[in-house]
C-alpha cells in the first residue's frame, strides 16, 4: 500500500475519530443547553403569569376565576411544550385539570387513581421552590412550581413538559455539526494532501527514480539537494554509493595486486624449475592465461584466453584439460602438438574454490628411448 493511500486512510480515520469525540461532547452540550433552556423558559413563563394565579387564589381558593381559567385553558394547555397541567390550591385540591372529572378532587384521591411519575410536587412544596424531575423512560419532565405569598404557599402548579422541542433542536444542531465537521475535514484535507504530495510523495518518487537510475560507473545519484528529511535520505544514499565505490575500487586494487603477485610468484617459481626449451601455461578460473613463460599475442581487452593460445582443433589436449578438471590435484599426462612440435604434456588442476581455481599446463620434449 502506497504511503499516500496510508496517509489518506489515517487522515480519514483520525478525522472520523475526532468528529465522533466532538460529536459526543457537543451532543451532551447541546442537550444540556437546550434542556436547561426548556426548563427555564417554562419556569419563567409560569413566573410571568404567577400574579394572575396568586390573585385568584387569594380571592377564592375553592373556585377558579375567569382569568385563571383563560390562562390554564387558552395559554398553558395550548403550549406545544406542555403535555398536561394540574393546578392545586393551598389545601391540595385540584383547581384545574384538562379532565373536568378531576376538578375539586384532593391530591391524595387523584394520585390513588393516577399515580404520579415523580415526587416533584412534594419536593417543590417542601422546599418552596421550583423542582424539575425527568420522567423515567419517557421524553418528559415534571416541573412543579409552588405559588407563594409572603413565603407562604397559596397554591402550586404541576406541568408535564415534553422534551420533543429540545430533542428537535439537538437533532438540528447535531446535523449542522456533522455537516460543518465534514466540511472542515474536507477543507483541511485538501491543503494537507497537496502539501503532503508536494513535499513528501513527489520528492520520494523522484528519489526512487534517482536511485534506480544511479550510475554504477561513477556511483553518482542525480537528485536535487533538499534541506529536509528526504534530502537527508538522499545524502545518506549518496554516502552509501561512495562507500560502495571505494569498496569496489579497493577490492579491484587488491585483486589486481593479488594477480600481479601471483603472476610474479608463478614466473619466479616456474622459471626456476622449467627449462628454457619447455613451455608452461597457467590459467585462472575463467581459463584466462595468468602466466606463460613465452611471449603471447596481445588480445583486445587485455586478457588472453586459453583458446587464443591453444588451437581448438587439438582435441587431445582439450581432452587432457577436461580430465584434469574432473580429477583436481592429480597430474594428467599425454601427448599433443604445440608450436608445431610433438610434445609431451602434463596438466594439473588445483584449487578448492571457484575463485581460486588454477590450471597448469606443462609442455616438454618427448623422451628418447
């Protein structure tokens, strides 16, 4: 998988991860904000209408006034946020309810027929302040608001408030958040990708092409210098190529010196033990002539192959050389024609490794009996 693909996948995965964490945070923030706003709006609305209810309760605690009826029936009950309204006087008698059969019933009688979802009304009366309780497993709040005069409770109001409006606002806000987050991710991704492609991917591709096209004649890496990490990699590759070049040159020099020393060794040794009227050829692992005690014809390229010295038609000699290769370390003897002379020949193949194989061919006059 290419690094650009990996980077894109990581960017998308990290972006989705951050969006998810942000979504959880903002969802809870929106939910808390809109829920609190819903609660406060309902409580503030009731506080605005509280003087009408207090006046009615003080005038006649047993019967609802026209103004209170209008408030309950036409204002609070028709608010889309409010699912139900129960209006109580100071003695706990229901002063107004959507169902007329409950009006005039005591709170104890009412809860025996319709059990409350929470104890919000009891706590509101006890603490003399508004109490909000979520309805278990339902999308509602019970909001109980005591009505007081001179810190004395003269009545109370129990509202069942739907969270549907709050949930709608939260859903709308989350949709906007998701759209905005995707937009931000997209807008950030484009410049980041172009930056990444221009400063990372493209230089890496150029570096790869430069490495593939590096010349092994001069060990030169053709890559424009860059003052960044990719430039450091290019410099490291250049350093490596120079080290390889030096190692190859050193190895070549050692090989050349070794061959010169070996040639000198063969020349000295064979000159000592081989008479002047006899011929000796020493060839290396590639059958190139390493030493000969007679003048050789110079061949193009500097190397003289054995077949340039020995006629390929001399099957007898080639057979002897083949036998020597098959039995390294043993001397193979025979007769052949060399330099237009009928001569005896000895061939021995020495060396246990491919790099250090040597073959010695010794031509000498036949013995006369």
